[in-house]
C-alpha cells in the first residue's frame, strides 16, 4: 500500500475528518457526561456533582468540534509529508519520520 501518495492530497479531507472526529468525540463524551449528570441530579446530593457534569458535557459538545476544526495541516520539514497540528500544541512528533518538530507560529520547524 502506498501511504505517501495517499497522505499528500488529503489536506481538505483531513480537516473535515478532524472536524468530524471532534464532533463525534465531543458529542459522544459530552452527552455521556450530561446523561450521567442528569441521573446524578435526580438526588439532591447527586446534584452537587451532577450539575457541573452537565456543564462540562455541554463544553465538550461545543469544544470538541471546535478543537477538531482548529487542527492545521502542515508539511514536515524532514520528510515533506502532511502532518496535522492540533490546536495549541507547541511541539509534535511527525507520524511518518518520527522526528520532533517545534511549532513556530503556524509552521513546524526542525529541532536543532
Ligand atoms: Zn516527517
């Protein structure tokens, strides 16, 4: 299987996939927390834990897709393969060549 040519033309697809993954993870984790929170809130003592859980769950549902869509595509300076940089990350490892990359601005740079 030729992985390299597969990776090269997937910039847009990757972004959509990341967004979709974010939605699935966000909604999945979020709704689980909300269900748990609502169930706990049925008792007065449970509500102390239940209500924050519902709020965190809502945060997941909103934040998950956002985090997914904020993943940037870039090119590895070592092997020129497409890599995705999750939002807020300062350093990542290239999945293809396993080299450490520092994120400067929007671009990955080589670690000296
Ligand atoms: Zn690489």
